[in-house]
């Protein structure tokens, strides 16, 4: 059995570092790959080998080049990635973004909090739930 992989799609360096720190501190048993824009995410997922299919995708909405909703749509339209759990991890509380995320097939929508301790706990719980507790296809 191979180790789980989390694909973090995040353009904010501070949020990236905090997310990586929270996953490590929470002992989430997964390696984390990071891409910093939507085009890089699509290249990672669809222009690489089949081994690049992650166990979980943490996806920001407001990304450069290709936005997160477009990335989500591409994920759900591709047979290799259609069942991969996708958690929208974003600062947006826009009702359109929430509705569009679920309509396009997001498994969860988590708004980033400015509270450091809460952010760290939310990320730890997300990682543990989707990597340890949940049974993915």
C-alpha cells in the first residue's frame, strides 16, 4: 500500500506554510504536494503520470491563471480524478462560490479562519478525516 498524497493548491505562501505545519503537527499520514496556481494544478493532475492522482485535494478558489472552480470542474470531468475528495479551502464566504463549489462536485467547503489555533485545528481535522477515517474509492 502506498502512502497517501494530499495535493495542496494554494497561491498564498503564508496559508501554504500554515497548512503544511498543521498537517505535520496533526500527524496526518500523507505526503503533501504543493502547486501554486490553477494551471500548475491542471498540469500536475492531467499532464503527468497516473501516479499523480492524489488521495485528497485541498483547493483554493481564488487562484492565478485558472481559478479553483475551473480546476474543480476539470477534476470532476476526468475519469482518473472524478472520485478524488476535494475540499475547497478558501477565504471566500461568497454564496455564489459556496453554491458553485458544491454544484461542481466539491466534497466540502471550509472557510479559512484568521484565528491561528482554529486554522491549525481545522486543517488537522480535515487531514485526519479524509486520509485516516474516510474510505475513498
